[in-house]
């Protein structure tokens, strides 16, 4: 069997040739959809500003906590910040990325790509990167606004906060990837994502942040990826001790969900 | 004949207990337009997707440019351009962007600007995919199949959904592309498209090859019957029918005479290839001047009827095929 028909300049593709252009093109095209960048970047900050300015008492110093508690002297909006950051972690990963990938699957873009030397994994990887970056920008925006508008104190232990953030990101993106892997259509991706997103926001303290969360919600929440992230962030920001359980929970979610997503991923 | 560029041998593919491709074999020579023709659901797309290494075969072998695409699908990705049925793009990506993007995947890409010119898309470079017409989308799809400078381009149901004018200009494009030296595998359920474009073709029905050859070869291989249709005005129709019936009884080259349904006064005379020579003098002698004379051209549809015993119905209901087993 001869292989000389191919011209010598041809080379065997690694499957990633042209990935940089794929990433930049995908980013450009993705930004033309107003909703996708908006939700990932601006939505958490809008919630922060809305709660801070429109709910009475959020900017007043807490005086009804015991004077030796960590909450004494803080503002309620400050205790809300970890929840907003957790929300930022969960928004692009769960509400934007799975729908994008399910749309590409439905339109046949993933299949179209599999006929070229580029692997269809390339497009999944580029949206993972795009949404990760969006999330980080969203977090940075929320932090800057929290500082400028509400004078939220810096975290007491930055290392714990950064670790909680990183593990929260990995757990939520693993979950988002699983939704993207199995949802047959964009509408079903959206339905699955939303039915996970809102309960998770509840457990992350969107309606009952930090110190005012009922024990039952807290007990359930610590075993969910976003609830664990919010609790670990709160601990790192205001309290003492290391949120071991929450960190382990996030690691476990990641190592369970990610391989599952890879295994179940449907390309067409 | 040169070394074949594609060799498919006894290819089998099943989905559950449904056999989609049942022992298909053919070879494609460099530089030809090779057709895979058949009704919807015949197994055409499964065949080409398997030969392109996009699906696992259940049996048989496929060699493309010397590579076994079942064992090593990545080996041909750089050499093969594939235009898939029903694959679309992001609505907001522009024509220019997507061509540049795809060009970047290949080791020896074509010049995207030249391709745009070849496919009459230059003026639409900055248009977003969602705003293109059906014909423009189809031309872009061909451009994407060619942007890697492939040795072989697989074009699947290229003109489905296009208006007649767009179909004809797409056919011209395919011929222009072949003129640049690309071997083309054309998958189609349109008989006229296959007849017009293909140098050679296989007709596939229910997962099997039922005919193989050049379009004219296949048509010439049918039985030798020829038909002449003559049309008369109301005054002459009766007399003409009588005269032709008599001719059928007397003349060895005339087998039968039928009045056609639909158009009044239309009479079909069938017989040997010399039937025309019998009909014309008989009418001339009786001074019967037809308003219209035509000889019935035979097409690949007649070939399909002859080999399957069924009238060609391209829109047969598609059997349920899962997309399971598509490779990443």
C-alpha cells in the first residue's frame, strides 16, 4: 500500500494546529452575542449593587451581633460578598457555557470540525477558556465595586480565599461540562442548567447570606459545589479556621463530574 | 487505469439490527467526479462518513490515499475536504473569518481570497453566516471543504434546498473545482445532478450497490426499446391513431401504440431503435402533420427502475438512524 500520493509538505496533524486562531475567533464571535458576556461579567455585580442599595439596612454596621463575634462591626453587604463571588463562579460555567456547546452540537459545528485536522475538543477547550476568563473578570469587577461602593474589608486570609475560588471554579466548570456533555439540545441544556443554578444560589446564600443562613440550608449547602464555595469564601474572608469539609467537597465534585463529562460527551 | 485514490471494499455498517450499509464496494480514480446516487436512507451518507473515518465500520475495508481510515482516521484529515449534510456554523461568524479559521487547521491551506473568488463569495466576505442565502451558505460550505487544499473533496447533498438557478450554478462550480485537479466524491439523491456531473457512479439502494458505471453506459445498457411521442390537433388525432395502429400491426420495428394520459392527442409509439424511421414516412404518406414530435430520452431513473423494479422515489421516508458511533 503506497502513501506517496500525499505531497511531501503535508504533515500529520497533532489535532491542535490553528487552536490560537480558533480561540481568538470564538472569542470575537462570542462577544457579538450580547447576553453571554453580560451574564458572566456584569450580572453578579448588578446583584451586589441591587442588594446593597435597595435593601434597607444592608450598608449599616451590624451591632446586634455579640461584640466578640466576627460579624460585629461589619456591614451586611460585606457578608453578602462571598455569595456574590460564588454566584460569579457559577454563572458563566453553568448558564452560558453548556448552552453554547449544546448549540454547537445541534448546529453540527462539532461534527463539522471533526472532519478537519482540528479536534472538536478544540472548540470545547476554547469555550472553557473564554468562560473561565469571563468568570475571573466578573469576580474582579465585583471586588472592585464592592470596595468602591461599600468599602468591604480585605480577606483575613487571602490563601484560603484563593484556594476556595480555584476549587469552586473547577467544581462548577466540571458540572457545567457535564451538562454540556449530555444535553441533547440548547433548550434542554438551558433547562438543566437553570434547575441546578437557582437551588445552588439558594444554598450559596443569595437570599440568606453568611451569618443569617438557617442551619438546615447551611448543612445542605456545604455538600453542594456552590454552597461549599460560598462557605469556604466566607470562612477565609471573615472567620478563622480552615474550611476542610467544604474544600474536600469541591475536590470530590470535580474529580467525579469531570471524568464523567469527558466519558459521556456527545459530539453529534 | 491509475492507482485508485479511494478503495471501498465490502463495507458494512449496522445500527442496532438495522443494516445501513450492506457490503458496498467501489473504487475512485484520481481526478474524477465520482457519484454515490440513491434515494434518501439508502446508506450513501453513512458510506462516505465511514470512508472519511468519521464512523466505525462493522466490516470491510476503506483505503483513502493509501491510508486505512478505519485504523487511522487522523491520517487523512489533512488530505480530505468534507462538506457535510446539515452542518451549519455560528450565525454571527463572517464568511472571511470562518475561511481564515479553517485554513489555519491545515498544513498546506488554499488561499482563502482565491477560494472566495472561485466561489463568487468575495463580496460577501464580511457577511455573517446567519445572513447568507441558502445558495451562499452552500457555496461557503464548498469553500470550507476546499480550504485545506484537499486531494479529495466529499460533497454530500450539495444542492438540496436550492432553487433551480442556484443548483445549476453550483454544478458549474463543482466542474470548476474538478478542473483544479481535486477528485470529487459527490453524494446525491438527484438523478439529473448525477447524470450531469459524474464521470462514474454507483447507484446505492437499501445499503447495496445496485448499479455501477458511467451515466451514459448505464443508460445505454438498458433494453433497446425507444419511444417517439407525436401530438396531433383534435381534427387529426383519430385518423393518426388509426394509421399508427395499422403501422404497429404491419411494421417489424413498431411494437405498440399508446395514447398518453394527460395531454389529449398525444400518442406514444414504441419499438426498436429504428421506430422513428417507421413513424415518419407513415405519417408523411398520409399527410398527417404532427404539432409536436419528441423522442423520449431515457435517464438514470429508468436505470433505477430496471435494477430495483421500483420507480425512483428520492423522498422515501428516512429510516431511523442514530448518530451514535460518530467519532470525535
